[in-house]
């Protein structure tokens, strides 16, 4: 087989065979095929797409490039969730203890932040001592003992995807539905869960800008999952506004703990979205109706069993629960509104970009995070405000031009 002829074929929008896809993925993983040839192929895929069969073969080849996690020693239906990424999206931190409190095992591998979207692993790592690098034995032991474990992906899970993703990131080929679907699903399937609930985001703070595009992606991922014998359900979620009031790492963990403790009002977008997803996961695992599942999920939030499980889970991975507190920063700046009216939206993309400037997200793969850097939205979409009301607060330790960031934060608020 010949790499150039495979590139030529895709350039002419002809379907690739299973053998050709395996040849490419195996050759690239081993280092036999250079980046520049794969970059050309990725661009041809980005421009011409792939059929369902090709997407399945690509996903399969990426799974076979590394280890599969065997969760068979954990009893019960193992249900996973995946968010395609958002600003202020800390739903995993909510649903993991909720499901575990309902005795549904949560065996979850999560990722780090990507661009303006935060990552669960970074958020968990902001808790002093929290171990995000569990061995497979520790991971399974924790799920069996505590009902929940969340770990970073092992190096050996889908190594082909790791290489391809890094190359896509620098060749303008991230935004391909086929490539995103196969990338996400290869990792989900290799992680061994029986069922997966997908939270596919759309809007200015997400990969997919429109709901229609998000639906195409969600359906493609569901098809892949079903082809591998997994139960898949999806939600389409608006990411034009950040989720919750807090954006950052430590502050988002605190927001979850406060929400589960009932210290902050629970009628937020974050609470509703988390309960919706948790109910879908519970329903998938137990086959109970969504209505009953929502009821059960609410119960463990109301009686604080989810909070107790959250604290137990953090401690079970060596995290210092007492360390979950308001972040300590050198600089705090607040921005008040210049007008009165109703907030039409708070631009998630702009807020995400500011969070990266403050140090809560990475500019390059090598960037070190400041776990304490935070943004608090004091007002959200739909809130009425009068001139002079506090809109947003920025907390950080670095030497950025804070005036520019405050101005940008103010312009993120669209007020009518
Ligand atoms: N997340 C992934 O894991 N892969 C993609 O391609 C996009 C988002």
C-alpha cells in the first residue's frame, strides 16, 4: 500500500477501504508515515468528509492503536458522559457523585482544557493532593469501593488519536465532524463503559456554532457508539452563555460543592443541566423512565447524599476536601454596568478568552495554569439590572493589562 495514493484517493473524494485506513493509522502511530503526509490526508478528510463506514473503520483503527480498559470486574451497568466542551462546564463534577450516590458506578476518564474550554482533569487537579493519574487497578478499586473514580486518560488509550489530535490542532483540521466524532468515540469506547450520554454544545463558546451542526455531530457519534454495541443518548446544549456563575478551576470546584451543599440557590442553568444529564444516565443504567430518574436524582441532591458522595470521592483520590475554598489571588477587579436593562446574553467565547488571559486556561500545550484565577458572573442571561450594578469580577495573579480585560468583560454583556 502507498500513502500518496491514499491521499490522492481522498483528495478526489473517493471512499477509503478498511485496509487503507488501518495502514494509515498503524503507520502513523508507529512513526513510519510522517506528519506532512497525514496533514495532507487530514485536510482532504476535512474538506471531503467520510462515509459512515469510513468513520467506523477510522474509529476502530484508533481504538486498536492502544489498550482497551476492561471494566468487567465492576458490577452493574457502567455509564459514562462526555461533553464536547464549554465555558464554565463543570457538569461532570456534579453528575459523578449524584450517580454514585444512587449506586450507579461511575468509571470516567476525562480530559484537560482545550483552548477556551475548561477540562475536568484540570479542575480536579486544582484540589490539593487530588490524584488524576490512577493506575488501572486503583481506578477499578475506587469504583468498586466508592462507586466513582475520575482519572486522566492513560497514555496507552488511543495513542493514534493523541498524535492525530495534536496534528489537527496545528493544521486547521479540528473542525471536522467526522474527525471530532471518531476522536471522541474512540476514547469513549476504549474506556469500556456500557453506555454513554453525550452533551453536545453549540454556540459561540463551542466547536459547533449552530444547533443543526451539533445535531449532525451528535448523531454521527451515536451511530458510531451503536455500531460498537454501546447505548448512546445525547443532549444538545446552548453554549452561547457560560454555564453557572463561576469560570476557572478552583472556583468551579467550589461552585459545585456549594450547589450540592445548598449554599447557593439551585435554580441555576448549571443545576438544571446537571440534573438532566444525571437523569439520562440513571435512566440508561436502570431502564427507569426519565421522569422517575429525575425524581431520584433530585432526591439525592435534596438530602445531600450527593454532597456526602462528592466529599468522599475527592478524599478517595487523595484530594484535600478542606482545601476547596475561595481562591486566593493578588488582584481582584470588579466591573459595574453602565446601563440599565435586561441581560440578553453573556458571550461565552469572550468570557472563555478572558479566562485564558487570567491564566485559568492554556495558550499553548506547555502553558502552566493558575488554578486560582477566576471569573465570577454576578449577573446572567435574563437578569434585570440597573446602572451601577456589579456585573462581573476578575481574580488573577499575573501581570495582564487588566483594563483591557475588564472592558472586554463589560462588552461580553449584551444588555437590552
Ligand atoms: N475533543 C476530542 O477529544 N477530539 C476532538 O476532535 C474534539 C474534541
